[in-house]
C-alpha cells in the first residue's frame, strides 16, 4: 500500500500518549515530598522535556535562528511554520548522533520571479555537531542551510548552546531550565548587523535557474553577523523564547514586500501538547504573528506497545519423554508416522502465522522449510518455528535446520540444537548464547525425501486495498493526489512461479490537472498527468519466476506489464553469500512505454535499460547501494543510495543520481535526488505484520536518471534472512 504522505498517521501519533517521555530523566519531585523525616526537602528536579524544540526551518533552534542541539539518534520530525506571507514545510532526520539532515518546501507570497504569485522552493540542510556540551564547554554545531537549492534561504553558521538548571543559577529550589545559544552566520544569517566580510558580496540566488547544484564557492563567504537567543522552560509543558535574528529578509521585504521588518528581536511561547506534538506562537520582527506545529517521532519508541501472543513454551524432553525407549527412532520406518508429524508441525506453525512448505525427517534431524507471512523479523519467525518443532516432534530429533523460504527459494539454513533451545529459554544471556551456538549457512537444494505440504500449490489469492498516488511541487498546486482501490489477484502454480495482476480504480483526484511536461529528454516519467486521465486501468499483469541457479546465486525472470508506464521483459541475478555483508547484482530490462490508457496498447518509445549493483551492510542499520548503468531516457550514469533501517523496520534513506545528461537538459533540479522512508504497520499498530507505508519524495520529478519499477526485485527479501540481519535481531528469536 502506498500513501501520499504520512500526515494521517503522524497526527494520530501526535495525540497524548501514555508512553514515557523519550528523553530519559528523573520525574519532578516537589519540595517537601519524598524527603526523609527531619531533613530539609531537596530541590525539585525537573524531568527533561521531549527532544529539543525546532525552529522555523525544522532544525533545532530558538525561533528563526538555530541552536547547537541535536535530536536523539534516529529522530524523525515533521514541522510546519508560517509568518509574514511565508510558509515552510520541513522534514528532519537525525541520521547519526552528531549529524542531521532536513528537507524543506517553502512558499513566498508575491515573489513573482518566475511567473507565479507564490514562489515555491525546495531546500536541503545539513548540520554536524563539532563537540558535545561539557561542564563548562557549550555544545557547538556547524550548519549548511539551503545548500543545494536556488539559494533563497542559503546560510552557513557556527552556533554554541549551553544549558543551565534554575538551581545552578542561584534561583533557589524553583524548577526550570535555561538554554542560551549564540552563533555567527553567513548568507541569510549575515544579512543584518554584519560585523565583517569574507570574500566579498554573494548573490541572493546562488543556484541558478535550475537549482539543485552545490554552490560551494559561496559557503562561508560574504558578510557575517552574530545572532543569539534563549529558551526558558519553567515546567514540563511551557517554553518561553526570545532571540536576536540577523536575517534581514531582503527578498521578502524588498522584492515581494510581504511584510515590514521593524525589529531584529523575536519573541515566542511554545506548549508541549504531548510527547510528540509541540505548538508555538510568536511575535516576529516587530510586525508579524507566526505559528508552528512540530511532530517528532522516534523509531525506538512506537506509539503502541507491541502486542504479540506469547510463544509456545519449550518443555525439556526429560520432563515428558519418559524412559530411554521413548527416544528410539522406530517411527522413521513408518511413512504414515512421518506424515503425522508433518501435519502436527504444520498445525503448530499455522497458529503462529507460519506456513510449512516441506519437511525432511531423519531419526535425529529435521529440516523445515517454511514461509513467514506474519513477522517482519526473520529472527522472530525462526524462533517461533523452532518452538513449533520442539512441541510437535518426537524426542529423538535433536538437530533443527530451519530454512525460511520466499517464492520457493530457500534463503538460508539456521541450525539449532534442541538441547540448547531447552537449556537457554530462561537464561539471562539466551540471545547471545544461542546465536553463538547456532550455525547460519547457505540453504542447500531441497532434499529428495522431503515431505511437501499438500495444501500449497497451486495457490490462488485475491485482495482489495486502497491506494494513493501523489504528485509533488507543481508551482500552481504544490501537492496533488489521486486515490482509489486496487483489485489484485495472483496464481502460483508451483514453487518459484507467479502470475499476478492488479486492476486500479481511481475514485477521486487531481493529478490529471497537473502541468504538462516541458522536458527536452524522452518523456519517460514527466507525463504523469497524462496517465492520470483514466479512471479504470490495468496497473500490472506479469509472470515471474524466482530460482537459485547455484551456490550464493539468486535469479529472477519477469515478463509482462510491470507498472503503469512500462511493460517488457526483465532478468536479474544476485550474488549474496549468506554470511557476507557485501553482494553484487546484475539486471537487464527491455521495456516498452505503455499507452496513457494503461490497457494492452503501447506507445512508440522502447529502450534497453540495465544496471550493475553493489550492496553493503555497513552496520548500525545502514545499507549502501551503488547502481551503474543505462536509464530509461537512454542516459548513462550511476545512483548512490544510503538507507538506515532500524530493527523494528522503520527506514529512512536518501539517494542521488548523476548521468551524462547536463543540468540544462535535465531541467529544474539539475539532477535526480530525493529521500524515502517506510513506517512498518506493526510499529504503528502494535500487531505483527510484514506490511508498511512507504514514500519516496523527489524535489522535482524529471526524466533523467529514472528506472523502471519491476516487481519482486531480489536483494531486500534475500538479505532479510541472512546472517547480518539475523544477528542484529537475535533478541527477537525469543519473542
């Protein structure tokens, strides 16, 4: 399921929650409470507020100026701010404990530079902490603001922040905190009250008409000026702010004349409505009222605690197997007995949302091939599978070989001794101990004496689900949306084979009214509004096969209508050793562009496209991917992607593509780039699920650097059951 934006989910999560504040710290202890008899009451201690408040640019700050604060690692924030004819939509992600990045979409009224009453602009920010706050040393951060856009909000700065407790300031036992920030800024932040200059004047717009390029020759150049401010937190909910801003707002006051800047002093008050939602109101520049709304989420703090049925207990065999005769293996001689154990294991697995594909039994060993339809964590699914075997198989079976399967392909083999499972269930170090004793290796071919499930093939499935299709950043209407229903069906005649299709019914939307393409390249993506003219369409219809041609090799072949815009034939090969963090892939596609009505007819455009890919698991959830090859418009180049995936499935990433298409031919944005995120359903709802809400946002959708969307690409599903992922989530084996 695709969502146009996470707005509904984010606002739902912004409501008051019973969960604890994200920032760890002691609760408020009022004077006179919890004090020992006969002693003076200790000074009250203030529980820290949720993560630092954000400024009008979506970064930690006072009001319109930055602070040196960093959000908690992995924090994700969405903010909206408005004042004086300017609006800003911001998304910020704390990629590392010391590094954050932001994307912003701005609107400036009456700035009629390019023929629009309201000028819309996209911008990227990045901030890096230089050192942490210590006893007497403030926290110091360097920032680049709007460093890759047209430069409307371009600025660079160094800023320091120091925090003080009320008691440390000599204010008795009064609760409260004071945060003071001061810095030196260039660009926007050096346009008022400058105290010096480096490198002469710099232009207001630094990125040219297309934008998107780095203007490194302008960084930390031109006038520079000091700015600063403070934030006073009298309690857990309220915050009072004041600042001295060095942004002269030349563009807004002299070119568009949307407000009158009378002062450099700004004031504001903010209210922490819940752990996740913060609201603010301000008096700005001596003439304007401003507002903000800030929503902050953290992947490590889901809005709903996970509610998973307890796993089957592992009862040691010595408690139920009886005398030594019960451990004998005579049952192996009976086919009916083996089928009985297969059926018993299948029923036990089904109760946990797992599906038995095949089982191979010897007197002391079992190999179980199973599908995981419920749990996003492969380690959690493996733990449930192991418990199911321990509950359903005779006492003589000591070795469990667990083989997770996708579309008939064995992804890995996890080998566990049953005696270790019995001994470690209640051990304090069970996760580490069991993983150290277990073996993870490549999945071998299906044993000839495997007993298959009799209920799996052929398989037919149907579904009905809502869909949304967004279109962003049209200057006349920045956000457009189509919505409707997808009617999907699939047929799997045998392991590895699949025939699938989706009929899409658009119920409402305005994407069809978007601007026409002005691209000088082949219109491989920019005719989105043409494809949105039709209400009932065939979204896809294809046949695919997945198989393993050799050790550490995975293969895919697909033919048909891949997506709304393209059909053709596609082949992929992936080399991915089960114990390696590095893998390589090759993909080749011959595609034909579909007609706008998205039925069975095609347009004249056809092309060959393909890529060589390298993948690396960098640790701490970071996944790097580099692709090089030929794109849909016939351009050659490469794409660099970096994603961070948390153990709970929450993903945030960014990418950029550089090809032999010039910035002028590419058009607005200069080159393809963007960011993506995925919020897992189980993180939102607290119930096991493999589904998620995903979204990719490009500042500008153009034709350069575009790839075809082919179903069932290999890497993501293959790596999910390999050693690195299993190791990272080993604690979930026992859940």
